[in-house]
């Protein structure tokens, strides 16, 4: 996963209306409800079926840290899918998406103006069309480079060109060297 994927995942988790199960037994039982069999859970986590049974019964309470991370990721990725879909639909149709980042922005500008890339800290609310493009690209399996370009295009139109009021000669904006990025929708 790339930086943009991680930011989308964090934004999804912020939308949860209830917290995921906290205990190991609760998490394993949730995964069993979702995946139906111990075999499927074991394959998802990369452990044996017997290990899944031990976690479920409480016979084993402290899995290795790597297995604990896998369990946590599997639960969070399946937790409250309807809440996620509703929030994404709202962002893509009416709300838009807010991007906060500190990154190096480079761009192509007309002769006589500076086009040197530099670090900027920006918080920009992008229109719903960019949220839709971002979600569609992620669903289609786009890489981090393509997701960055969608956000860079949104910054170009919304921030740098101010919706067509300035910097009309600006042609390409690139989002490079991301220090951090956070999304909210």
C-alpha cells in the first residue's frame, strides 16, 4: 500500500460509529462471522487452523506481534462496510474531500515565472469530482503514483489556479516527497 492508500484507510477508520472488538477472542469471532470457516480465517492471517481455534477458545491469548497486526488489519478492513460506503458516496456526490499535506510541489509554469518545486504545507478542500476520481481509481487498483496525480490535479485547479481566477498558464502540478498526508471526508 502507498501513502495515499494509507491516508484513505485512516479516513475510513475515523468514520467508524462503533469501535471494533478489542479482545483477541472478539476479533477472531468477528472474523469467523465474516469469513465463515476457520480455514478461511487461518489463510487470511497466515496461521494454522488449530491456532485460530486456540485464539477463539481463549487457550492462547497472546499471539506474536506480527500475527496480532494481521488480525487487527483484517478486522479493521471488514469493520462497518456500510458506514464506509455511505461516507464515500457523500464525499463523491456532495461533500468533497479535504487533503492536508506537507510535500514538495513541482509544476510547469510559463517562462518568466518560477517553477522551482518547494515544500508547502497545504490544507485544501477538493470538489466531489476529485473524491469520485480518487475512489474509482483506488477501486480499479491504481498505484500510488496515479492517486498522487489525482490529488495534484485537484490542487492545481483548486489551490494554484483558484478555480480559473489565476495562474492560467500553469500546466502540470506534481506532488513529490510527501512528508505526511491526511484525508478527511
